[in-house]
C-alpha cells in the first residue's frame, strides 16, 4: 500500500473524528474485486458473512442498523465506539473473510457519516431497495441476504 507523504489525496482517511458524537451512524459500502470467485450472495458465503456481522454486534465491535449483501458489494449502516479505529475494524473484518472464505475485496471502502434522522431513514430505505433496483427481487422483504 502506498504510504502517504501528507499531501492531499494520497490516502483515504476513515478515522472517526473526536468531535463526532458517540453512536454516529456511517453508511459503509464495500466492493469485491472484479476477480472475486463467488458472489457475496452465495448461500454458504452469505451465511458466514452475516454470522460474522452478528458476532461483531454481540461483542460490541460495531452496532449494525442494517447490513445487506449484494452479489458484488455490500451496504451497511454501522456505528463504532469513538475510541476504536473504524478503518482497522473494517480492515480486520475484510481480512478475516479473505483468509477464511477466499473473498477478494477491492482495496479500501466507502464511508459517509449520516447527519440527522432524515439521512439515516433515506439510506436505510435506499439499502433495502438496492436488490429491487437491480432486479434481484420484487420487494425488499424477499431479499434473504440482510440483517436488520
């Protein structure tokens, strides 16, 4: 990975700033590498991914409002403890599934802090409707690869 020399644009920074309220919700999108062998919605892989989301939730690594798998990417609304590094948590989660399940992820990920209940509600419905918009199911309730 390229090291930053401090100039703008060298590296994405995913740290939660100290001034962000505890429990702030982030929209996270993680994409697979184009050469990933299995879709994330493969039954065995999807079950393993979602089980690890539950594990992280149970062990208070993150709080998941919604976590939804698509064939080549995932969307989540996640909260992190302020004293924990979001990049490290997501990086370790990706590394675990790369090693254990052979998932090839794209480097890095997208995150956006949601400000206000209106943004949270909008992104929540956007995420749930993603499989419908892609023609993978007819209503969000039919999509099996999500945790609410």
